[in-house]
């Protein structure tokens, strides 16, 4: 299956977890291109190239996409300390935004499924440059907050949705203009990247060992174990992070542990925040409404550590 990944890899570590899973997906995935968004002088593109090099996949096309100059991001771009998270200085890979749009165009024309796991700025700019073309391929987006988060998980509201709220102009455009599949935070928040996974990741390979290292840094910085793991009954005590982006990629690839429902969703901008909710007058979308989270967590670990390949599952 052909996949184009649009990502803000370099902030929350789940983007790196998603890329590692795609690179080892059972049966293989053809990554036709990777574009980065919420860029900082090509730093995110440099991080993607470093991850691909560690996995022996430097042939995958990468292009730096939209940065703060587009003027629609709510927050300034900030990235964690590079040497602390990546263990070395990484060479940035800046490029004009047109290169990312051309790479996305080549992917779409090749019939690739587009998976957006960061803000949707590149998608809006692409639709402006090549009107209607994005609507010719399957589109999956991580983000949105359509239904209430179930009991036992963090009590987040719409404002906690980074991918949507960091660029509401782009999010409103994508949600209102395309037929798409939404993997919302009320489902992805049920997944867990656990401290118990560290030994298996350290032993699996260079990229996986880097993920383990970044997990430890992220745990120090974000303290999800105490904030959520020990306070939310639906999550494990050793929670380091949520697997928002890996789950979105798995859904795009047809992983069968989720429930997807045709849902009419209204999209409304109120006081500069974008709100989505199931409503009979809304636009029809495919929305993930349930997940076997424990099964997914184990599936992700098995894939990235090579157990799925070794077991021929």
C-alpha cells in the first residue's frame, strides 16, 4: 500500500513512533513521500531524514513544508532540546514550500493514501495550489474531538487538540471540503506507550533504541505517569505517552481493531477555537469511535521490534 505521511515529527514523540511502525509494517508499506509541517528552518525534515537513515531507508523522499511564515499558526514553533532528544546535532533540511507541495502532488498522482498526523496547513496550501486533487485519494487525519472522552481517561476538551487548534484556518478548510476519515483524540487517548516497552525497544535496532531514549526524555519532561497513568483508571501506571499518530496510521492501513462509523459532524469556529460535534445537520465523515487499545499497544510494539515479522503474523 502507498502512503504519504504529513507530520510534525520532532515535538511529541508519537510521530516518531508512527514512522517506525510504518517502516516495519507487516507486508510492507511504500512511503511515496514525507512532508513536514509547523517547520522551524527545516529542523523537522532533518529529524525525519535522520530517523530514515537509522532505519536504512534514506531513499524515502522528504520535503520541509509550511512554517510560521504562513501566518496561520496559533502558537510559535518550539522544539525540544535537540542534543538531549537526538543525542547529536542534526543537520536541518530547509526547502521552499513548493517542494513539499510538489512531493505531495506526486504522491497523490501515484494513488497514495494521505495520512496527516500534524496540523493540516500543508493540506490547505496544497488544495489552494492544486484545487480538488487531494479529493481524489483516501485522506486520514489524526485529530478532532467529535464525542466525549469516556470515563477513565483525561478530561480534555476541544482546546487540547493540537492538530486542529494550532491552525484552525487549515483545519476548518480540510474538515469542510473533503471526504475523510477522522481518528479523534477521544479514541487515541485510550492508547498507551509504556515504560515496560523500553527493554524490547532498546534491543530492536538503532531507530527503536532512539525511540526508547526519547521516551525517557519525554517522561522526564511531561510526567504523564503521574499526571495521567496514576490518576486515570483506563490507563496503565507506567504511561509515558499516548499513541495518537501510530493509531491513525494503523487505521489508514486497515488495522481491524477499531470501530469506524459514518457520522455527520458539524464544524464551528467559536471564540477562535474550532469545535466539532456529531450533529444531524453536519457533514458526513468516517469517524473512528472505538478501539481495542490494549491490543493496539501490543501490536505496535510487536511491529516495531520485529516480532510480527519473526512470527510471520
